[in-house]
């Protein structure tokens, strides 16, 4: 599976040959979409088999497990990617860093699992469900995607994730037959995570040499990893705490089920907008360290272009087809997800911008504190709004709180980098693609007034919208094509 990459690599004896932005973007996009979209393929089936309440029970349990998985990683995902990117041309140094960070994550996973077993398990209402869900914590110990991201080799990640998720998807259709099979579904989902992580080790020997005099240096990695952990923890607050608070405040498995199913669709589409993030983060880290900083800003500007070129029409398009899409996709009983998804679709351009500034710029340039501050501010806004809005509007209130929180994060980050990244050109991009999206939306709305319900109606709306938007890009000779096909310069 990974042998096809040999012709493009120099292996552990030197640095890998650089790929174009298009290659790494496509590989990372495959990874992001496979990780989220393949489970989405099973969503119509699971919605009908497990129901909103069954999905809600797992959603609440998974939100609890996510906190412990986050503590297990302790910020080493972003930290490890950055450190490996900086040492990618030094086989011995990158190998030493790999083993040190890997051991660090293993210790974190062991401690997090122990604390989970001592604190959560004795109080859980469904011991078997919470036991199986805990597998997700253990996957942190064998997850090495951060290493491949640092090496700017996204092919193995995409391939191994695809295998794990395809196996899980097939098993779900074979073994999950009714509501009583909820634990089987959770087991298959967690097993797919573990399988994908284990398979990714197969191609590791091309990059790793046996370091001499290996020192654990856990304390050496602890403080910088903690700096990144703070921001990741804050992000987790307004991406996972929503589910926890919905369950605690409403006491309804149905509301959590609606929110979970809405999030699944939104995450797939957000991946289209933010998948360049990991690719760009590694590139910016290399350029910044090698004093080629003048090359960073055109790349960041190109990232903003991609965010608006994809995020704005996605938000418009999703809104146009939701009333037809939800009954077909989720089945009867899931109509409450329509307004939730409509609100969450605003996240596409907003989250895309915060990904560009935070993940693609602040982290690679060593300014995690600014990212942490912005995210903590957003988390505070989210928690406060959740207390009021969830009581008033349940899952819909949580969606509104998430959008406002993400808008807070993005606004603060723009303030932080206003002297480095010019805001007016970014606003120009927002206006350009906003106009294109509005024209596309006008055409789609006119068609939606006469289009039938069901799949035919969706196609009659989507296809002309895509054609209109594509024509607008081609007629104006939009630079997005040049950016996407641009090759990386050799170091």
C-alpha cells in the first residue's frame, strides 16, 4: 500500500523530495474526508437503525471520552508536527524526536486511561458502552499522523485511514441491525481508528534510523507541548462541550442525536475548507526556520483565497438544499437538524479563516500563546452562551453559541496579526467570492421555487449552481486555479 511512495522518497538517508501543494492538499483532503465522510455514508442507515436517541447516547459518551483523549495527547499532535517539520532534513534528529514524542504520548495515554477507569467508569449508566468507547483514548498511543504531517507526506495517512474506515463501514452494515447493537457500532468505530493508526506504521522505516543514546526528555517536551495543549483544550470546549452540556441541561438523548448528526455533515464540508491547514503548517514552519519569511505571506494569502472560494458557496449551497436533503438522507424524525445545519454552515468561512491564522501561521511561527488566548476567549463565550441558549433552544442554541464563539476567535486573531497580514486584501477576497456565491445562490433559489422534492430536486438545484459558480471563476480567470496547481519550490 505504501510502496508506491518509494520512488518519491530518499528514505531515512535524507529529506523527502517535496511534492506540489496540489499533491499534499489532495492527500490531506482525502485523509480528512475519509476520516469523516466514510462514517457519514453510514449515517442514513444508522439514523434509521439506532434512532436519534441511540445516536445521542453515544454522542454524550464520546464527548466524555474526548476530554481524556485530549489529555492523553497533551498538545503533542501540533507540537510533534512542528518539531518533525523543523528536523525533516536531519535523519538522526527527527528519529530521536519521533521516539521521544511517541513515548510521551504513550505515557499520556496510559495515565488518561487510568484516570478514566477510576473516575468515569464507576459512575457510568452504561458500563459496557463507556468501556468500549475508552478504546479511543488508547489510539493516541499508536497514532503517528503527526510525524507524517511534519514530513509533508500525506499519502500514507490517507491510505491507512481509508482502509480502517472502509473495513468499519462494511462491518457496520453487516453487524449493526437494531438499537440493541449500539455497543457493536461504538466498538467498530473505535476499532477503525486503531486499525488505521497501526497500518500507518508500515512505511515508517523509510524515515527512521536507530538513534544512539536515546533520552526520554519528557520534561523537555512538556512545557512547549502544554502551550499548544491549552489552545487545543479550549477548542475542545466549544467543539465537544456542546454535546456534554446539551446532555446535562436538556437530559434528552434526542437533542444530542440531532446535534451529532448535524455535526457529522458540517465536519465533512469544513474539511474541504480547512484541509490545506496541515500542509501549509509544515511548509510555513520550514520557510520560517530557514529565514525565507517573505515566501510565507503569499502562501497565507492564497489560503484565504481558498477558504472563501470554497467556504462561501458551500454555505449558500447547503442552505438551498437542506429542506430536500434532510428527509432523504436522515429519514423521518430528523427534521430538527435543518435549522441546526443552517446555522452551523456559517462556520465554513469563519472556521476557515481561524485555521489560516491560527494553525497555518501562528503555530508554525512559534506564537502559540496568541492562538491560545484567542481560543480561550472563544471558549469562554461559548460556555456562557451555552448556559442561556441551550436552555432556550436546546441543540439549536448550542449551534448559535458555536458560531459566535468561532467568530470571536477569528476576530481576535485578525487583530493579533493586523500588522503582518493585511486585512484589506482579505476583505477584498471575501467580497469577490461573496458576490460570486450570491449570484450562484440567486440562480439556485429561483430553481428551488419550482424544483420537486427528493433527490431529483437536489440535483436540479446543485448542478446549475456548480456550473454557474465554475463559469464565474473561469470567465474572471480566477487566481484560485494557479494557486492550487502551484508547485513547491525545491529547498
